[in-house]
C-alpha cells in the first residue's frame, strides 16, 4: 500500500539485529537484514563487513525500497498483504515471496508480479491470502536443512508477522480471538470444552475434555515432532498438522 513503506519497514527491523555471521547461515554476514552480498551489489565489491556494520539509515532504506518493496509491487498491495510479501521477500528473497502469494491466489507461479497477479490479489480476501501465503512460507522454511539451527526463530517471526498482518488488514488474529471464523478454539493449559476432547482424540489420549498437564505434554511432543513451536498451545497450525482443519480454513 502506498505510504506504508516506512511503517512496514519498522515492523521488519524488529526482527533484524546487528551484524550476524553464523557459519550455517547461507546468506553469510548480515546487518539489519541486509547481507554483505546485497550490500556489495549496491555499493561496490570493495565493501567489507566493517562497512556493512556501519550501514547508514539512508543506505538501509534504499536497499529495502529498491530490492524488496518495489520489486514486489508493495505500493499496490492491500494493507497487511504488503507486510507479508515484503517481510517474506527480505527473509527468503523477492522471487520466492512472489511465488508464495501467486500460489495463494491460484495464478501462474513465475516469481514476477504483473497485472494478472495484482488483479488476483486485489480481488482476494486479505486475511485468507495472508494465512495461505505464510503457511507456504513456513512449509518452505521447515524443508530447509538449516531448520534445526534457525527454525525456532523463524517460527516466532512468522507467528508475529501473521498477528501484525491481521491487525493491519482489520482481521482478528489468533492472539486476539479465541474463536476463529472456522469454529476452532485456541486451547492451552486449563481449557475445558469440546475442542479439548477433539484434541485429545487426535493425540490418542484418554478423553475427559480437560486440558491438563498430560495433554499439554503430549501436545508439546507432537508439535516438536512436526516442526511446530512446542509451546503447548493448540492453534491454527497445530490443528492443520493434526488434520482437524484444512490448510485453506
């Protein structure tokens, strides 16, 4: 959405810190989400890690604007969708981000936004597009060989992004609304209702409708085994993994 760049960039920079150069990170040295390779492409191959560490706000904004925001046509996207696409582009590359949103709107997946893709996005329901796109992003991240190293942080980032995007597009997020439009309930220790019974049945536990410690431990084990954050809270992604709701729900 036009005029949203600065606001959305602030959301992204919440997840991007100082200089990082983890040996298992294929992106290499990174500062505030900008890799050394990208920095050199903009400002010259002679740029060093020290130069990257000293990146200015003007340089940072220029890279984010030209290499991610503009390439993904974010000025034209609905509020909330713009952040989902922008953040995914920063984290996984513009082409892959566009592919995720193209898959969500069921159009040709070629990694380049054009009039047809844009029309499909603008005619869609923003909350549904955000959920479908971020589900695709998470599946991709879980497939990477570095998931064990970075998966916990990636999962937290996607969860936080989903929450913020829902707020921006005016839809209630899981964190704000216990009952979803699909009828499921967010469950945690102490919950007592019919959905606890469904959860216990899916986890092959004794069914009493009370979310106690045994249910929480079983749920955490299931989440850990299925690449989910093992927080012991049953929400949308956990229900999808259990087969209790569909990925398009």
